[in-house]
């Protein structure tokens, strides 16, 4: 199967999800076509965006990124741009000290050649995760978001995503927030398009 999400693969995913899950069929009817557009040409940007988004709401992350773009005078994060930002710039954008250290460390790793994004293109998902979590400030969740929004991998289910767990509970009328195993069980029929299914479930809590 094709490994990168594009419009043709998303259309195929939608047909599969509609036929395999009535809840998702309803969400697809409400929200239309999934608009995941992986940042294939800007993997550094995608990974920085995932770090910025750690443990905060999507709206808070968007606000911080917009402030950073204003300070940088750009719409794409680059190692050079991140390293040019002053300590005051990071603070005024709303970044914590820890996240500042993480994205600066990532920038230096890329500049020194310690992380080569092109080498990740053909790796299996677990290999990508293994390589990325070796970086300071990158955990499994961050690596999974990069797989979806950076590399466009179609079959990622981030069972530790707080918002996704809440969306499962609401969409499937569960009494309690589901466990990781319960999420995997519900999501089994979605394979190999769990990234697209996740996108629709995230709409539930937007």
C-alpha cells in the first residue's frame, strides 16, 4: 500500500471507514473530506510544531505558532530561524523554558547533521519513533504526530493522545475514557487508515 497520505489515498480511506464503522460514517458526513496535508517538504517544521503542541490545546498551540511566525517573519520553521530567536522572543511567543530548550536542541542536531530527515522517509513507523525519541523533548506522542503530519503515514493511532481518548469516549458513548487496548480494539476495523480515522475523531472535540 502507498505509504504517504494524499487526496487519492484519503478518498480510499474514506470509503473504507464509511463501510467499516457507522460512527465514523456519521462524522464523515458532517465534516466532509479529511484535509491532512503532510509537510513532506518541511519535516523540521512538522517536528517543531509537534513539540510546541505538547500537552496544550490545539488552539493554544496555534496561537503560539502564530506568534513565532510573526517574530520570524516566516510561515515555516527552520533551524536557522529558531536559533536566531532571542530568549525574549521565546517568552513573548508563550513557549516554556523546556520547550525552548527542546526546539533549540533539535535545531542544533539538524545543523550538525545528527538528524537527517531524509533517512526517515523509508523507515517503518516504529523505527522512526525509535530514532526520534532519542532526541531530548521528543516522546512517543510527538513522534506519532510527526508520522501523521510530517511524513503523512496513513495508519497511526496515538492511544496516548488525551484529546483522542476524550473523542473516543464522546463519539462511542462510552461510560469511561477508554484504555489503550480498548482504543486499539475499536480501531481495528479502520486499518490501514487509522490516521484518517483519528482526524475525524479529533473534530469531535474541536
